[in-house]
C-alpha cells in the first residue's frame, strides 16, 4: 500500500536530483483510473506556455503495485512534469522525455507491462467498477 506521502517523498528526492521544486503541484490518487497507472495533467497558459495542473496515480497501483511498479510510475510521471516545468513543453513520450525518464531511473517505455499488476488488482477487487452494468440476459421463453 502506497500513499500520497510516498509519492511526495519520491518527488522530493527527484527534486533534489533535478533542482526543480514540485511542492506546489497537487498529487492525487484516483479510484476512477482503470487503464493508465498515472497521468500528468497540464494546460496551456495565456502567454503560450504550459503549466502543470496535477499528477494523478491509479488507486489500484497504490494498493496492489510492487515497489518497482510504483516507483517506475512515479518517475515516469515526474519526467512529464520535468518537461513541463523545466522545458516548458509537453513532449509526450518522445526522445526528450525518454532521456529524462532514463536519467530519473524510469523505464523509457511509454507503456509499462502491467498485466501482472492488473491480474493482482482484479483478484483483490481493487479495480474501479464499470460505469455501465451489463444488461441482464433475458431468460429464454420455455414452453413446457
Ligand atoms: Zn506517460
């Protein structure tokens, strides 16, 4: 089980590496995320720049993830934050992002292989419920 304090602690450590100050960037744990493990949200500023909105992590990652899966995701999202705060750009998962991800000790793959984690989360019933319930199957008419 990982908490916002654990994320904050890793962000603080990474701030020490990069020289950034991310203490004002809100960190959330989202129980609604069922696909992505994390997301770094940003918006365009009036001056044509970009600013960070917040960074969110999937609840099931925090509940069922291993330390490696957790830290890899935290560093992955921090690399996005670095691109925004340091470089002033959103660069997706391009070469520039990859370079930062590698520097910070995250896998440079856009998508982590988290099939194991999903299986664990499913078993623990930690994944969010589907928005729409499946329609019940109508019983067939049976004539005696
Ligand atoms: Zn990403």
